[in-house]
């Protein structure tokens, strides 16, 4: 994707774009399908409680798994001096990783919502301009 004379050029096979009408034609139905798929994939990162109601496992790559498996602290590292400091650092790293992962999920969700609203606004504008 390199900048063209009027902005960045989009690849010809970019999902949801087609046509050559002086600018890209956006297939709103296709964009919504892509956003729906992205929202489904995002829900897999959030995770769900398994049938046995275990609080420690909700699937690979999920937020609860990251939070659970990255939870290492002073109890796990031992009571001698260097281990205690390592445990404190590990706790800080785990907290940072978990909150950043959760923030990423929330931001992707907000982006999906914003694009959905942009498509709706565009369609409403098109409808009003034809009236």
C-alpha cells in the first residue's frame, strides 16, 4: 500500500471494496459480514466459562487463560531474596500483560462498533440525499 496522488492506494482485492467509480465502492453488506466475523473472533479472545464452571480455563488465547497462566508471584518463586524480587517483577509483568490484553480486546470492539456506525451513517446520508 503506497501513497497515491490523492492518498493511500488500496489493494484491488481489499475485502468489501470493488468498482472503479472515481473512488472505491464500498459493499456495505460485505463490510458488515467482515465485522460480524471479526466480532465472533473477538468473542473467542474474551473466553467463556466452560461447562464444568472452572474459573481457570476458558480456552487457548483467551483473556482468562492469559490472566491465569501469567499469574506468577512471590508465592511461586520462593522465599529467598532474589526470588522474592523476581516474584514481584513477575507479578507486575502479569498485571501489565493482562490489562494490556484486555485493553486490546476493548479497543478492537470499539473499532468494530465505530465502523458499523460509519456504514450506517453513510447509508442514512445516501438515503437522505436521494429524497
